[in-house]
């Protein structure tokens, strides 16, 4: 299996919703998607393809909720397609103003079933999106993966890097504890010495 990050799942959801609503002729006029400013820019070309307005908001789901409220106040909440942030927060529909993991999980299952009918996994769909929409510089890097690393290997490298960072942090923490203990024992010896003198 491959762990997909929050941005990758968000991109898959956005593309799937726009694709399927277009296929089913249920895509509203002037659709709107919302993402936080720290979320992936890969949404932009996807939205452009489907004529979807992409709104960037500050980090925090309350800002995504505000955009839904603004649409409601104009009587246009049906234009809202998806809101997401890179930290695995997703909202499909206007029934809430915060992340909704239940509906997001159902949508992921629906996407997996849809792509399975096309003999694709979600991972295959993601690779296709990268190849189709990623900027030229990213496309070059992705195509060169075939000669250097597969996507799976990139994932493994990312996991190993995180583990190494954790080990470094823990080793620094252990070194600091040793230094603290050494300092404490030296202070204790100094105190004992001074107690003996007085």
C-alpha cells in the first residue's frame, strides 16, 4: 500500500467530484472549491479545466466555513464543491462548517470503486493527475523517477527521512538528558563539597 498525504487526497477528491459531476451533468454553474493557503497548488489547473473558482483562505477550517456562509448569504451554496486543508481535513457539502471525516471516507471509498471500474487504483489516478496537471518542472521530475526511483520508492524515502528526523530528535533529547544528569550530578557533588566545608 501507499500512504497518500492530505494534499494528494484533496486533489483526488477535487478532480473526482468535478469529473463525475461533469459526466453526470450535475456540476453547478460557476462551481467553487476552497483550500487553505498551505495546501497544494495542483488544484489550480484542475479547477481551471472545469471552470471552477478556487478560493484560497487562511489556515483553519473556520475560514472554509466562512466561504460557505458567504455563498449561502447570496443564495448560491449549491456552487460549493469541496473545501480542504493539507492536514487531512475535508468537507464535501454544506451540511457542516468543519471537517467531516465520515463523508470524506465515503467519498474515498466511492472514488476507489469508480477507479477500480477503470482498472486503476487511487494511486494510479493520482499519478495520472500529476502527469496531466503538474507544472513542467514537476513533470520532468516525475518522468525521471522511472530511471531513478518509483513512486513507491519515493514514499519509502519520505518515510525513512521522517524516521531519521525522529531518531535525530530523540538522540538530541537523550544527549540533552545526559548533559542535564551530568550537570545535576556535578551540582550535587559541588553542593556536598560545600556542605562538608561549612
